[in-house]
C-alpha cells in the first residue's frame, strides 16, 4: 500500500510540475492530505510525528502544547492569535500542530518541484 501511494505521488508530481498554477494546486492538495492524515492519528501518534519533525513538546495529556518557530506557521495563523508567542516560538495545541508540519512539508515539496 505504501509503495503504491509513493508511486502515485511521483506520477502526480510529474504531471503537475509543468506550470506554476498546476504546481500550486498540487502543493495545496498534498498539504490538505497531510493535514487530514495527521488529524486521523491518535494523540500518541501525533506526538511521535511532531517529535520526528523536530518540534518541541511540553506537557502531558490534554494540556500538552507544541512549540514551533513562529516563522514555520502561516502568517494568518499568528495574525488570528491562534497561538501564544514566547521567545520566538509559537505555542499551540498538539491537535493543531499539523499546521507546522504542513508548512514545512509545503516548502520541501515546492523545492523538489523546482
């Protein structure tokens, strides 16, 4: 299943890398898929993914927060005051930290399509 998934994403990259509008559409769809899969994970699996991505986790249980450099979040997320800023880091709930993962993912996909 994982091999088929990887092959399908590779074919899609080939198809959508030819023009900027198609490239942006592809990146948005891939990010939406990542966020959807992250939301479907259990809390322990979410914490494991955040740790693998190098994001700091503080606390346990429902009071746990994730700390990400504020520049790794979309500006609108910070502007809406959906996070607490401290010392250059944005603190957000673990359930909402998929946004930080998606932002990093988007930049990696964008670089790979160049």
